[in-house]
């Protein structure tokens, strides 16, 4: 049985659209119009034990909504889901003790207490044996290099230190499933790298199921072999990260080094990304790579030529830009309610 299973998971929101002015307010008393937002639309996927899966999408795509439904914080409009065999929104204690949700923009620790005492409160909530608690906290604090910060007030910790403490709090009960929503947001480069390395090691050692959302492609590339891509509430890709480039990239990058320096106008061969007197990088359509290489070799004295894929981050950015434009073009779905009696 998959550790996480979602089948046609759907969540709609209706928001009242008020017309302008006093007359609009009066009309709203008798007949209201609503905008329907499809935060999650027929979302279907499975995640096996031990998988580390990236969940990608632009702002408002539905990532956090799906995580909240899988965590039991939201009830779906329709559809089904199972997490470790449990229906999340039934909120059974057996499931609560086996998963964690960490949101980078939300604080789970008490700001006015030292980190150690905040963790002690979590120990009491989960009913964890003190010896086991000490062993787990010591191990996690060593991995994250924050043992010397345990007695510092949470509010006095740096953002990176606080996020590491949040990770410890999320893992002290040794969950089997971990939902991470932007865990490295706002962190400096060094802290991001430290958190990534910790998550990679922890997943390998404990085989914990991890579903990660992040706007930092470095997080996804370093940790996730498989990604789900969602936009407008719909999943339109589920597979290895490398396949995104193969399926959605329309271009390749040609890097050329010339035998002699000089000024050259190569714009007719493709989009110039970078150019120096001795080299150039061109973006060309995938279907024209061979022909473009032949023409370049005929037109220039080339000492070296290299064909590369477009960076996956650029492909994702292009994808999100296209789907955002599609969404703006389609507009919102307006629903009209019956008159209020």
C-alpha cells in the first residue's frame, strides 16, 4: 500500500463579488455573485515509503492546499486521500503521531521560551519517553549544529537557527511522513545548504516519506528525484526531474569557442545569451540544433562547440509563465447563487 495516496482530490472556494457603490450593496442583499477558485482540482498521485518528492508550482497553484488536506487541516470538496492508511480529515490520533507538517512561514515553537523548553512541551504533548526524547534531540541538534543554541530564547535565534529548531520539533516524535512547505524560505545560502544536507541524510537513514514544496530549485535538484508539478489546481507532470527538460524545453544551448578573437554578429543563428570576443552562447530551437551547428561551422572558425540542455530552473520558470498567462486568459469561473430569502 502506498504511504500517501490521493484520488481526484478537489477543493473549491467561493468568494462573494460585491458590486461597486451603494446600489451594488443593496443588490447584494437579494442576489449575490460569487467567484469560484479551484485551489485543487482532481489531484491524483501516489507516494511510496521512503520517497522524497518535490511539489512544484507558482504562487496560488494549490500546493499548500493539497498539503493541508493531506495533513487533515482542510476538508476536501470531493475526492479521497489516504496517509499511512488513514483518512487525514478524520484527524485520528494514530495518524497525528505519525506525520509532521512544517511550514516555513509559520512558527510552531513558543517565542518567549528557550528552544529546549519549547521542545520539552512538544515531548509532553506527544507523550515521548524522556530517554528517547533526549537521544533524538541530541542526535538532531548535532546534525544541525545547534546544540549550543538550545537554551537561547526562540525569539533571539537567527532565522536559520530558528528553522533548524522547527525541524527538530517536527521530528522529535519520529514521524513516518513529513510535509515541508518552503522550509528554506528567507534563509541565507549557508543555512539553506545545511538544511538540505540534513534533510537528505535524515531521509536516507530513516526512510521517511517526504513531500517538499519550494521555490528554490536548488532544494528540488539536491533532494528530489521525482517531482509533481501543479498549476491552477491541476497536476500536469509527475515523474523524474530530468524529464521536465526533455518534455517541456523547446530549446538547447550552443556554446562555441572561436580560434581567434573578433567582433561577430551571430544573432541570425539564435538568441544570444552571452558573448565575448572569443566565445558565444546561443539558444536555438531543439529541432534546428544540427542545422545551426553546420551553419556556424561553415561561417566561423570554431575551435570548440558544446551542446547543452537549458537549465531546469529556466524551463520551470517558462512553464509557470505560460500556465499563468493561460489562467489570466481563461478568467475566473463565476457562479451565481439563488436569491436570498
